[in-house]
C-alpha cells in the first residue's frame, strides 16, 4: 500500500532546499489562496494576457550559502504569481533587486522572468506566505499554515547570520520561527540582536505604496543593506 501523504511543510527525513521548493509548489493547503491565485492566472492582467501565469505557490530563491536572508510578505498577483520567482515581474521587485545589485548581492539590477539570468550572491529571498493573497493581505491563519516551509528553509540556510524583514508581517513571521520574546516594535531601521549572535534588520516593505510616496526611498534601503554587509562581513 502507498504511504500516507505528508502534511504541507512536513520535514523530510533528509531535507534539502530543493525538497522544500518542490513541496511549496505542490501545496494546496489554503482554499482561499488556491482559488485566488488560480483565478488571477486565468483572468490575467491585460498587459500579460498572452503569458502563461505560474499561478502556484512560489518557492524561495537565491544563494544556498547566503549570509543574508530577505523575508518579504507574499507573492504579488501579477508579479511572482505570474513569473514564479520571488519579487519578479513587478515594481516592488524592480526596487528591491536594484538595491541588491547596488549592494553587490545581485548580478543585475532587474528581475523580469525566471530565465532572465539573475543570480544572487550571499543572499536568499523568501516569504512567510507563498501564494498571492487577495488585496495583498494574507490572514494570520494562512501564515501559520505556511510556516513549516519557512521553518524548514531557514533551518537549511545554515550560514545565514542576518535576516532583513520587509514589513511588519514578515517580521512577525520570522520572530515566530526564532522564538523572539519579547519582540521589539517594528520600525524602519530597527535592529534586533539575537542571543545566538545573529541579527534581524527591519525595513519598510518595497511595495509601490511605500516607494511611490517616498515612505521608503532607495537611500533608505541602501543604508539597511549596507548595515547587513557590515554585520555579515
């Protein structure tokens, strides 16, 4: 008889980042998110009507030997949900990858598709929620259901010493993984040293709402990434 199927995020006896990615992509644990990501993939945005949307959960991306881990929120409906790679194909990704390129973490400043040649050096990008949520607002229950993927991923990124969280939602998810209590209040530029020598750095999210209004500027993100460089050596 075949074995019982694994629960979403279940740790395999011998785990790997490739195994986590495979399990992420196959996940259908959250009915609301499954329905939304697939609806967006069918209806599409007019500018992308001739493209085949990914319309599945999005795995982490980057350098397995990363010292810096960037933790976002969730895939954008017509960004990563379309392209299948974190922060790829939208204005938020344009802003983030340009900054990572200036800081020496990315080999190019743009990210438009999974096969555009982008590579990260010393950095890994992930999120506490792997499916595009309606109105870019996942629920805490959806985040908690997705958390085993983040737990497995971070456990495998053994060289990571700095976690850069983009927004309060990602901060809360990461703090849960790290068991951070009490948790200092989130704010741009907040730095949280951990007992094991690692560090959390906080930044406003790279959303269009923040970058278009000037709440988050390139100089502000550059400063946080420069601090990450200092901390990781």
